[in-house]
C-alpha cells in the first residue's frame, strides 16, 4: 500500500513492521515476518541491557555519594550504613525523570493503595487504630490477583517464602532519638507535642526514642515513661502517676489538674479511684 502512489519519497506500511517506510527502504529490505521479529527481539534485548546499565550506574553513584551525605555514619545518623548489616544495599535514585524507572513500580503500588483504601482519608483516634485498619487492608490484598494471573498475591507469597532470606536476629531500630530537657511542669516537648515524665526528673535532660506510634523516655538506660505518639500539633499527654509525688504534698491540686482530667477520659481513673478520692477529701481536706 502506497500513500503517494509509489513515488520516490512515498511512505509504505508493511504488515509486521512498526513504522512507515520509504519505497527505497522497502526495496532494499525485503525481509519477511521472521526477520522482523528477530530484529524486534534484538531491540528488546538492547533496551533491557540499557535499563540494567542505568540501574547499576545508579547503585554505583549512590555508593560513591554515601560518604558525602550530611547524615552519613560520619555525620551522626548510622542508619544509612546499618542497613548493610541487614542485607540491604542502600543507594540514592536519580532525581526527576532520569530516575523515574528506578522506583516507578513502588510509586504505582503506593498510588493504588491510597486510591483504594485511604480515599477518603480514614478518621481514627490513634495511630494504633490506623495501623489496625491498614493491617486489615493488607489481609484483603492477599486474595487479589494481578490481571489475568492464576494465583493470588497470597498464594504467590506462600510459594516464594521458602526462598527468602531469614530475618536478622535483631530488629532494625527505626526510632529517632532526641535529648529534650524536662520543663517545670514535668513535661518534655518532642515534635511540637508534650508528654509527661515523673516529677523527680524536672530540669534534667532525658533521652527519647520516637517511632511511628510510640514515644519512650529513658534516663540513662532506664525507661521512665512511655506514651502513644500524638498525631496533631500542640497536643499533650499527661499520666497521673507521674505527678503523685507532688500531689502527696499538695493534694488539693488534684481536683482541677489536667492529668486527672485525662485519666478520667482515658478510663484509668476508675470508679474505685473516685470513691477513694471522695473519702480522702472528706477526711483530710477542709
């Protein structure tokens, strides 16, 4: 078939070929379908080799840049290099379009999960509630099939599990570390939220390990407080037990304290506590 009646500059479309061709090119390359498929396979192999080459260059580039990272092991955050002890080789991807192929499938799956399970945004009270919902979503995904695949995701994972490397004997520490000072109200502030600690640590520095859902406070190696991580700016979580030493000397301060209000709202100050407090007020307070 000719677009311009077979002229010298005419273009032709031949079945099995992927582009328009000029008449001289057609006459010079009278290849059949098998030859065209062979050429197409060669082109596909060259594309795969080029992708692999770019991937390896990205890995080498990441390793070469690692000593210059502002938070490398030399800079104070050892997590980057600690990943190697857990069988991972971390490296930075190329920014923008040049590195889009290096993590595209990850981005696709994140988008799928967001559209199918996090739209509209779930309303939860705590991060623990959100984690429980996400766990239920993941369980549902195990019964899903990719396209026309015969087996489900869960079945494929069960087949792959025996071939996976064993987990390391120690869990990878994901917590961020802070060293705040306890204020006069026996609170520490971490990520614009406040948390209580026992009053005997007022005006002392403590060590805080902050994860996605938990905040743990240490004095040296000893744990002195533990809280669920707060999600909104400016919130505070006060534990009544942290203020007992002060309330022993000033029992009248308990009645209108924020710590008591939160204990009642959280159910830790039970009816038995209320009865005991009422009796103590009747006997000892004017």
